[in-house]
């Protein structure tokens, strides 16, 4: 039997499964064993072993009959923000305890229709609010490379699960970097597509004008295969784009010479770890030696990106989470005697500290006295950042920058300094503010063998071009 760790890409897996359909069951069982053996990583909140093995047997039968979907046999984990019919979904929060989803998210259902095996729901920062996966009501997720360190957030469980061979692919969510940052910390690939490329139906909302479903995998081909299945129009989501969905797996050979911009300010940032800077520069040099054009661009708006992101997302979170009040579903305080107490105590007891902090900040910036000076101003700056990035991408094929300013940090290091935690998103929020597609790919390791990520941004709906170029970059020889 082949080990899951030997199967670098899904194309290798599909070849194996076509030759030996019953290995689908063995691979599913191996994923379940890996979850059990590495339960201390706390990557999964719930697994569905009996269902997964039954599903694997059904897929094996389809493989034997030569009537199977595009992703037959792929084992997939879901971030605990994605609905899966007749299964719990909590957003890693106490306030949604005992909530059972009545339908599957569109992206999840499209995977099921192509014969994937859903293995379980993965731990995350509560409602996607965090950069380390320490804000879950179910405890922190640990990095498989060094369990004293974080895997990144908020899709930390999703990244750690792929990193530790608990599944082939994870579906995460990315609001301001929540797929790309954990991908960097765990040494895997993390794709955030263009805003509205994938339906958000069945995804628990954090900040609706930023939220995207993203893909975590060890190989770019796997990201491409999943994206071409889950992208595209959806009658349940009026905001989703109607652009045609390319066959992304057929665009992974990047044959032309690219024109690439890097933002001077990203490498001059005083909080940037020196080894990350050096590895980024090494990749730029490798690109130049391969015949690509790499040029520095001034981007003076970088310092405004993070505050702009947090002002707007906190405001949207304040509105989105108002529906969680203990009246209709989820946790309800047993200590209320009046309707007002029901609301206040349920939310005080049900939400974690970081979520409460963001709701309060969001409510504050939406207040009459702050609306113009905070929220409206942030929206204007958002427009400036988006226009500047699109202007750059009108001339250049890609923007290249580090994914994170540091490698994975120790669990608990920023417990009493939320601002330090927020700065972990300094590079990833740019693409989120502009709604642009971005990918994080492995780019070496630091002196402690902790993974370094490289981020590439492309223009809207250019995922095919982005995936092909990222695949090319991963194959370049580097000197660091």
C-alpha cells in the first residue's frame, strides 16, 4: 500500500486509484490513523470515520466501474466555518454549540459531487478571527514541525492537517490571509482566489466583503484541480462572479517571460525577519536568471493597509455576528431572567475574548460619532489601495512579496499584545483589500528549519496564470 506522504500530487493518487481502486479505502484509513496518532496537534475538532470509510468504499466501486468524478478518492478536511449537511458546524465557538447544518456549502457539495471523501471538520480561530489558531474555544492548534509553535491562523487546523498527512486537501477560508499565512507557517501551498470566484453560500460569515473560500494542499496541481470544481456561478449566492471557469490543471506550464513587481516597502519593513528577506531576494534573483523581468515599485500605502483592513472587517463582523443571540439556535445562557439578560449573557459567555474585542471595535467605528472619521475613511483608503494595485498589475504580470514577516512563533507569545498578532497579517491584507487572487508557496526554511512562504499576487480572475507561474517558481533552483 502506498503511503499518503508518498503521493505528492493528486495526479499521482488518481493513477494509483485507477490501478487499485480498493487502495482508496486504505488511504482513507491511513488519514484517520494519522489524525489519531497526532491528536495532540488538535487539528481536527470532529472526524467522521464510519462515514468516510463507507464513502471510500462507494468511491472504490465507482472507480472499478470506470464511472467516477474528477476528484475521486481525494480525502478532504473542512474548516469549521463550512457547512456540511447533517453535521455540526461551530466556527470553533461555544456560541454555536449543538448547531447542526441543514445543508452543505456550495463548495463542499461540488466536491462531494466529484467523489471526494470528507473526513472531518478542522479547528480554527473562532469565526476566523486570528492569526495563530490560539483563539479557538477548543484550544490552540500546534505546528507539526515544532508543537511549541503556532500553525498560523485562522485556518491553522486546515494547514496542519495537510502538513501532517491527515488529508490530501483542506478547504479553508481567507478574509485577510487566513489561508496564506498558515500555509507559509506549515510549509505548504495556500490559494486565496479572487473575491467572488467561489460561492460563499454555506460559509459562516466574518467580513462579507472580504471572505473567500481558499484551498490548502502540498501541491499546486491539487489546488488547481479543486478550484476548477468549486469555482463558478451559484444561484444561492448573488455576489458570486459569472466569468467562465478555466480548466486550471491545463494551465500549469508557464512558458512565457513574466514582468514582475516587488514592493520596496515590504522588504524595508523593520519587522521583517532577515532570513525571509534573504530568501525572497534569492527567489527574485532566480527569476531574473531565468529571464524574467523583476522591478522595484514604490507603494507608500502599505502602512495604511492593516488599519484599513481591521476597521472595515471589525465593522462587518459586528453586523454579521449580531444574529447570534441565543434566541434561535446555538448556546443560550442558563442564567438569564429578562430578555436583555438573555442577549447580553449569552453573547458574553458564548463569544471568546478576541471575538468580543472585534465586535466592540466594529460597533465603535460604526457609531454616529466615528462613522465618517473611521469607517468611511477606511473605505476610501481601501479604494486607493485597490486602484494602486490594479494599476501595477496593468503593467506587470505579478506582484511578489513575502507571505509573513516572521516564521511560526511560539504559542502564547502574543497573548497580551493583540497588536503584535495583527501585524502578522501585514503582507496578506493587501490582496484581500483589493479582492485579488494570491497564493503562498514554500520558499525555503530559516535557521530553525521553520518554513518560509513567498506570496504572489495576480490580477482579478487570473488564477490560471497565477497557478502556472507559482508552479514555475517552485521549480526554480535557488541559492539560499
